[in-house]
């Protein structure tokens, strides 16, 4: 049959539309793994039924706004009554218990990754807690927080710790704040516009006044989203913004302090330089760290992939083309509205830093994910990148201005006190009580982490200098004493970065940095060899081990075992202490900025010792 030009034109247009439509569907399917299910749900008439009551429910700037209610909330789209429509409905989608049926309908990979995330499993917290309680042999393990039982260690977690995991169900409406815990996808992505907050308050006061504005689920992840959980333990969310927890019971009236909704009061300290520059937590931390990468990790230092040198590197960097990234990261890059073509990747595992920008002239910039501002990524100082004296130091060892340090705590159990099970969110009888010791903030202690690629010096904080009394708890674990004393430090990432860094004396001549605790560390050249360094602690010795209350190790003594909350983390050995104190002796006479001392950073210190003038007096032990 001969086709007329008009028929050929129609076939050509139809074929083009079919190809275009198929291409759009393929794109949609790549973006939304279960797009067919979404389309089917939208075809059920959910719009007309749900919005017969919720007529003007809107969510401004939310990419989910075109979807019908039942795509996220489930329920019965065909019902014509409120009771029928709400049957099987999920009022707060995004909790991990139902995330695969709600958020996972479109974001299947993301939901699966989150289930493996350390922020969901809390495996490290479970393992260390059980180890300290004497219920397992090492501080490593993979038991998720949701699988703990009722041993003394697990009950301790239930009573004091188990709410800070993403699997904790969110049951209340309203914006994320400093009291928020868990909530699955909502923990990071839920946001309320001011109008939505006002209308929610009216609805909670009168359920017949239906809200007109819907909260959004978006990529506007603020520091407030992190504060609820990360204002505890290491307090890194508070440290980052320049706040240190106190033991004050009443908020001072001078306006300088900050009080969280749980009553804790914080005093101002130096904020992290990145916070001062306007960066949010998510500007550094990646999808793979927060959402997870599908792998299961025992501790946070294994899950965190980004390092300072990934942004602050010496020399030119070529980066990676966005088109070469995995589809997930291309999607994140696109959803953020970025248009630049090359990004940096982490040295470890080549994870894309989608908010970095390489214009092609060798320069590199970071784009604020929340403010969109462009910030140059500066190269490290020569002494950091080119010197041999500090090759084994992690950046945080020098550039952490301060860290919270708590010691002399006591933990016991009151079998009659009313309490709460944070895992099941139910009332109970029987409370674990933690009586805090002294709160201190200052430059952190330093320790050594034995990584696969070599030892690294990094900050440490007193993780547990405490007495653990189990006498009030009825259940016993065979072979575990009723009362134990623990002196354990923990590797730390204080999130108090300072551009200037610590000076030389603040490490080599500071007893806290070396692990001895606060006190007077004095060098006397006139004393006999081997006795020229003397340390007088500020705190009395504990009867349990004879060390000062805030110490990690004894002065020029071998570390005790175990000494840390990680099997691979330790304090300085006697030999390492001697080397550090030998350098410290030099600073008693020589200015750290002098040409002689600066030369020790760029060359072998042992060779410098071979050229010492006769007037120099060393401690009396070799620094080699």
C-alpha cells in the first residue's frame, strides 16, 4: 500500500512521540525503581477521594506534591468514608517499619541502604556496651540495637541509649527539633514551613480544623536534624556550633548560654571553623556515610569515608566527570540542582562529593548544599603536607581546638525506680542511674589508632572512667564481678576544627595531650638524667589503679590493658612518650617558630639530635 505524505507525517510524529514517551518512562524508571506501582496507585482515584476532605492540602516546593496521598500514606483510595479511607493508612510515612511500603516504593535502594546504616543498627554502641559489662570478649560486633535482650548490658541500653537510632518510630507530628529521635527517613528529610506549623497547632487543638499545608520531604537537611541524637555522647553537633555542656541546673540570665529542650545547659566555646564559614553538617558528610552504602559496620570510624585531605589537598586535582558517577549519585547531583560537570571523590572508596566543583583551571570549590554559596577549597600548609615530622598525625590531632572530657562517673541500678524502655517506648520499673563526674573542655588527649595502612595519631577523650555497679540488678552473668572499674578512652572526632591548629608545646609539653591528665609537667635540666621531667597531677590517684582520676596512662609508664573502647586504639607506649618528651625538652629553651625547631618538622629529628650544641641538655633517654 502506498502511503500518502500526510500519513507518513502522522506515522513519523507518532513514532517520535512513542520514542519520547518510552525514553521518559525509562528515565522515570531509573529514578523511581517501582514507578509502575506508583502509576498504578495514582490511577485508583485517590486524588478525588482523599481530597474530598483534604481539599487544599499543598506542599510548596515539594517534589512529592504531584503524587496522590495513598502513594505515601497507603490507606484505601476507593473508600468514600473517612473510616474506610483511613483503613490501613500510615499517618507518618518514613518510619523504617513501613519504609519499604512507603518511601521504598520509589526509593528502594535508599531504604535498603538505610537499614544497613550504622545510624540504624547502632552495632558499635551495642558491642562496646556489652564488652564493658563483661558480656562479650571484644568491643566489636554486629548485633543491631533492635535485637538486644534484657541482660544487664542490654537493659542499660534500653534504659539510657536505645532511642537514638533511625529505627526508633516517630509517632508525633511536627517539625524536627533538638528532642527528636529516630523516625527513619523523616529524621533527616522532614521539614515544616511556618504556615504548616501554625495549621498543625490548630488541628491538634481541634481535629475538625484540617491543615491546609503539608510538610515537605526534601533535601534541606539542616544541623537541627542532627542535633537530637548527636547532642549526646561525643556531643559533636553541639561542639561543631561552639557549645560545651555544663552541669548547671539553671540557665544564666546573661544570654550567653544555650538550653536544650531536655534541660541541659551549654556554655559558648570556639565553634568549628567550617561552621563559622557557614557550612552545614551535610556539606561534608555524604550519602554513603549517613544513609549508608549497603555495608554493615561495627564502628563510626569505619562508616565515615570523607577525610580532610579529600577537600584540602596539595596540588591540582582532576576530579571525576558527573556522567561517570553511579546513577544514584548522578540523581543526587541533579536533585540538588547542580550543573557543574566534574566533582571530587574521596581517596577512600572513591565516593563522589557531589557538592564540589572543579572549573577546569586546577582550582576546587565546595558548594553549600543549603545556601548554594561557592567556597574555595584551600591547600594545607607546607608543614602539614610536606613535613616528615608529623606524617603519622591525623589532621584532627593538631586542628581540634577542644573536646568535651568527662571523668569519675558512677553507674548503678535502682530496681524500684520508675523508668522507661527506650526501645519499646513503654514505662517500666528499674532504672540505670549515671552520676556524672567533672565536665571539662580543652585540647584533647592524643592516642594511636593502628589502621591497616599504618598507625595514626588522633584525638582521644575519656570514654569511660567510671565505676559500674550491677548489684541492684537481679540477673547475673556468670563470671562477671558485681562491681568493676573501667579506665577507657575512646577515639574521637571532636568537630571543633581550628584553622591555626595547636602549637608545639600544647602537645609535647602538655600532660593532658600525652595522657597523664591535668597537672604540672616540668623540665629541670639540672636534675639527674632520667629524672629531668617531673609530673605533679591535679587530681588524686584512684584506689582502683593508682592513676590520677583523669589520666589515661601513668607518667612514663606502660599502658594498661584494656585501655580503649577499640581493640586497635591505644595510648602512647613508653618509647613514644620518651620521644615526645625529648622534643618537649627542646621547647623549654627554643622557640617553636625558630629556624632550628622548624627544621625538625621538615627533616629527621634524630639527625637533628646528632648536631646538638654542647649547651643542650636532653632528658636522659634516647629519642631514637
